C-alpha cells in the first residue's frame, strides 16, 4: 500500500518543497534524498528529476519510497548523478569577499562602541586585528571545505556549533593576551558611523549575490512557477546576520563594558 508518511501542521512549511515535487513520497524521506544530493553537488534540475521519478514509482507501484528504494542516502549514492560543474570555488569568491567585508565592518563597529563606552580616543587595537585574522582563517577553511561543513552541520550540528564556539573563544582569548595597543589614530565615532554604514550597505549586495548563486530544485518541465523555489536558500538570513550580530555584540558591550 502506498504511504506518504504523516506530517504535523508545524511541518507543513518545512516540507513545502518536498510536497510540491514529490507529493506521494514520505516528506522526511524526500528531504533526506534532496539534502544528500545537494551535498554531492548535484544540480537542482537533476534533483527535481530524481524526486519526480521516485514519486512516479510510488504512485505506479503503490509501494512507499523507503520500501522500494531503501535508505535515501544510499539511494542518492547509487543514482550516480552528474555533479554540477558550476560548483567551483571561484564562484564563491564574491561572497567570500563580502563576508570578509562584513566581518571587518562588524569588528570596527563593535570596537568603536567599546571605545566610546570606555571614553578612549582610539578604537582599533592590535587584538582586534588579530581577532579578525583568526575569523578570516576560519572562514577560508569553511569555504574550502564547504561540502564537509554542510554535512557536519546537518548530521552533527552540535559538533559544528562547538567548533565555531571554540574558534570565537580562541580569538577572544588571543585578543586578551596580546598587548592592548591602539594601531590607529582615528576617533571612535567616525569609525562607528562608517562601520554601521558599510554593514547596512552590504545587506542588499549580499542578498543579491547569494540569490545569484541559488540553484533552485525544480520539477521536470519547470514553467517558472515560484512555488518551486527552495525556501531554504537563506539569502536574507545571511544578509541580515552581520548587522544583527553587531547589534547583539554592541548591546553586550554596553551592558557589561
């Protein structure tokens, strides 16, 4: 007997894409297949074809996807679909540069806030520069190993969170250990204004850049319907993450500085 699996009302939004592409397949099984194919670098068009074929088989045979195809991760490997050749590291260079710019603006802004709170004349310290270098090195590693990072985030999110927390803590410790020496004569208020303006200006730029990299999963004979757009693209989430993080860090500095 065909089984589509059961989903709660709260899962409706989560499985919106899977339900649109393979309505007769257990959405959790379809989600695992989709994610595994994404991690393997398969294009959105080929992923849509694979899900449509599974859905057609489920309808024709009356057998659930798990019973017919087994584990979705193993099935994804068995498909041996072509990898999207556009998935090159050079394609991520603009977003990498944007991330570095956002990180630098965030550190400049938060250090300016700290200098204003402490009534200090300079805002940029040697420790802050070293912290930026630490975060930059970590970011480069994440970009180069992006597939492994995504897999770790999906399979073992606590390990990834712990790794990020360790890097941040290490950078903060490094900042505390180095001499608290200013390396610029710029006053903090212009740095605060400039950093905040850069952060806000990079929001739409970051959003457009990520949307340009998007490769939505689409059904066969896609007609351009917006329903097929992957809601988990995260473009706005990324674009707003740096201003939000800056506000949170600045708030902590004001409260505990």
